[in-house]
C-alpha cells in the first residue's frame, strides 16, 4: 500500500495552485485600491501588502515541508502495515465497528 509519488505531487500542486490564486487575488485587490487616500485604509493596505509578500516567500517552504512530512508518514505507515498486517486489519475493524455503533445510535 505505497503512496504514489504522482498523487503526492498532484496534491501538492493543487494546494500550491490554490494558495497562489488566493495570493494573486489579494494582490489584485491591493493594486486596484491604491488610489484611496484615507490613512486607516492606507495602513490596512500596507499591512496586507506585507502579509502577501510574506505569504509569497513562505509558500514554497511550507509546501516542501508538508510534502516531506506526508511522505514520511506514508512510509512509516506502509512499513508498519507491511510488518503487522493482522494488527492493521484488527485496528481498522475496531474503528469500523465503533463508527457503526456511533452512527447507529445517532438515528
């Protein structure tokens, strides 16, 4: 039960693409509202610009770290299940039983 590298890359790319889209939308908002001169508005605009710059610079680092952690977790899980298949089946069955009990009681 190995994690496919392509699926991890696709998930990473989808997440990064979504975040980049949000950042770009916010940047467009900052750019189109530059002609307002009210002090409070200008201060808020400058704070938003600073936050956007930070987000742009941190996004690749965060994405890389998340992918590394998820690969490690998948590898550890794969090793455990490979070495202890019956324990994994037992735990999955217990979780399924508990979920069934909880769902059954809620009706």
